[in-house]
C-alpha cells in the first residue's frame, strides 16, 4: 500500500498542470454545492424561527359578552396546536396601531369611534407550519360561536411553502448536475494522465502485474485529488463567509436572525463525497482505458 501511495503522489507531482485542473474543477463544484447548502441551512433556520412565532388573529363579534369571551379563552387554550392565547381589546388594538403608524396618527385621531374589533392573538406550536394544518385549525376556530373572522396570512404561508419546496428541489437538481459535470471533467483529465503512462502500464502488464496492481495508484490519486479539492472548496467558502459574515450579522441582528457556517458533519460529508467523486472518475477512466 505504501508503494501505491508513493506512486500516486509521484504522478500528481509529475503531472502538475493536469492535476491542478482536476483540483480546480473539484474545488469549484464543491464550493458551489456548499454555498447552496450554506444558504439552505440558514434559510431553514429562519423558517424554524418563524414557525416559533406563528400567530392566528381571531376577530370577535361586537355583541360578545365577557362570560362568552372567558369561555372562548378556555376553548382556544384546550386546542391541540395552540401554545398561548392573548386577548387584545379594540382599545389596545387602536393604541398599538398608532404606535406602529406614527406618521398616520393624525388620521386615526379624527375617528369618531373605534372601528377595530376585539380579538384573540393565538400563538401556535412550531409543529404547525404547513398550510393544510393551519387551514384546518383556522376552520375549527372560525366555527366557534362569537368569532367574526380568522386571519393567519394564508396566501403568504402558501407562497413561502411553495418557494421553500422549489428551493429544495432546485438544490437537488443543482447537486446532481455538478456531480455529473465533476465526474465527466475529472475522468477526462485522469484519462490524459493515463495516456502519458500507457507505455509504463504496458510494460508492467508484460512482466506479470495484475490490473488491480496497476490501477491502485490511480484510484488513490483520484481519492487524494477529491479530498484535497473538497478541502480547498470548503476553505474558500469559509474565507468568503468570514469576510462577509460580520456585515451580514450586523444587517440581520436587528431582525433577530443569526447566520452560521456549515456544521462539521456536513463539511466531512462534502469531503467524503468529493473523494468518492475522484474515485468514481478514476474508475470510469481506467475502465475505458484498460479495454484498449
């Protein structure tokens, strides 16, 4: 095994240009895939944080009595996916509107009567994030006596859910395209290296060397190229993330959003994947070359 490793390193050193092209190709593909993964996990974190604050506004009828309101509070709290219930009177709602719309307070001050209804602010559990679950819960709440209307931002939730699923699907497609492109380019580059060694390989066959003995250094070469290329790609992404991370943190801190780099487990998985890509590239190149 030591002989094969030494020969693989010698081939890499003697064919610097072709191996540099291979490393660059693998690094670029790993960089793109990891950049998408980085974006995905941070969007997922934002989505998870958003799910923790899901709320449904339950607007009440004007003739609702205090006794019925207390009864509704208990009914809402007893529902499966409800985390908390807060009553907001129409006076509180108007004061909150004035606070959030400081430039339009003059319009609100001229009102003869408060047009806003009493309402319940219902906070949902993080498990309720699909449009189907929210719609089912909204219909259950709307069927209660004394409820005038229920608002939970259904169009926005459905739009965001569709976008997130499309984003995930695009990631799978992008990863598959980069994987196939990397194997194709790397395999052709390794094939060029094999052509420079064809006389040596023929001599080794003539003296009795088996195909597995001849091929082993090139398999190791593909694994080494893949591993180094994966590390370089992740290192480049981390450098860009470190340079731009502080700026993003300052921008998003006001929105209570934290961004983070790829977890160590994903980085290891990416490096292993790039090593497997290098191995497959060497396998396909040798399979085609050894037939000749």
